[in-house]
C-alpha cells in the first residue's frame, strides 16, 4: 500500500485510507483507468452496482497483474434491489462482474426510507448473511443518517464497519462523523473536494502555495488528517498521481481549522438528502 495508512475496522479487517473512486468512469474506459490507478500505487477501489462498470473494475485489476488479495474492493447495493431475494441476486451478479469470489466491503448505497415500506433493516440482515458466508469480508452503509444507524443498532446484531457519506469543507457533516466515531463506525467521505468547487477558496489556495502543493492535495490531506477514508476520482493520470501524493506533507492545526471554517452546514450539501432521496435506476 506504499505510504497509505491502513485503518482497522470494527470487525478487525483493515482498509487503505486513500482509495480510487470509479463513479462516472465510462464502462468502456474503466479497465484502463483502474489499471492506471493501480500502477500509480492505489490499492483501494471504490465502486458500486449503480456505476455500471464493475466488469471493468475486475478487468483492470487483472490487467494490472496484481493478486486479488492485494487490492481492497468495495461495491454497493443498487437502489433497485433492497428486497432480500433481490439483494442476493444482485450481490451474486457483482461477484460475477468483478470476476472474484468475494468483495472486501459491501455497502447499502442509500437507506431509501420512503421506499420499500421504509424497511432497510431486512436489507442489512441480508448483508449480514454475505459477511457470515465470507463473500463480503466487511459490510457497511452509505448515506445513512444518525437515526438510520440507530435503527440498525436497535434491530440487528452487526454495527456497520463504515458509513460512506458526503463530506467536504463546505459540508463537514461533523455531527454524523462524531456519531460514527462514538460507535466505532469509520467515516468514508464522498465528494471530498465538493466537486471541485472548494478548490478556488482563498484559504485553500493560500495553504497550497505555502506548502508548494496543489489545492486538491490540500483538501484531500485535510480529510486524511481528520481520520476519514477518501477516494478521489480523476481520469487524468497526472491528477491521479497528484491525488496519491499527499503523504509527504502535513497540515498544522490552523490550516485544518481554516478549511473547517468553510463549512456552510446544510446549505453546503451538494448531493441529495438521504431522508428524501428515492431514486431507483431504470
């Protein structure tokens, strides 16, 4: 994993703190993109059924010539398959697409509380089955709010290993992150640079200039300093390389606080709200 720190999950497994995301990578370009990321040094690939490119992820790992056990692979359950039998079929399909007999981490992509009679608990217990079978080494959730996590805690036996949520300087999401810390749930931050919007902030530019690095590197390092897992996505090999090179500098307390001060609360959210998001793919 090079210089990338490893974080221990609540089930004893470990996850690289920096990964590579394949959201919106075209399926016909995914294999080459993943191979490039792995050649740069990434060993953590964050994917999902709804991204439609799992076959390319698996091919990219094989093309890179790496042993399957040397790459941490995440996938997420599609919104259209929350019913237990559907989830089982979808999970089987993910393994076929990836060309592997297990994933390192499998997540419920969205809680969808307004769909499926508000039942995400039976979906979670199905993921518990995948873990007990050894086909998902770890299981977790994505976009779950505190009250969703509390319901899982009341109704099931397994605490999610991670909660993958929107986090960036415009939306620090600290209350949800704090709940995760209190309950040994690792936070993974998606949209870590606010879709690029935060890179033009004067404080980010100032810090980047003082350190001799790029603004995106500053923001990604901020996430690392705060203890979250991140997986930036870029199809530019140069940007991919820059995003990986964030372990030879550190931010001081003032710099970390300067980025946190950009928080806009709920107004800073760039993606949909988990309490109302109800999209099922065609």
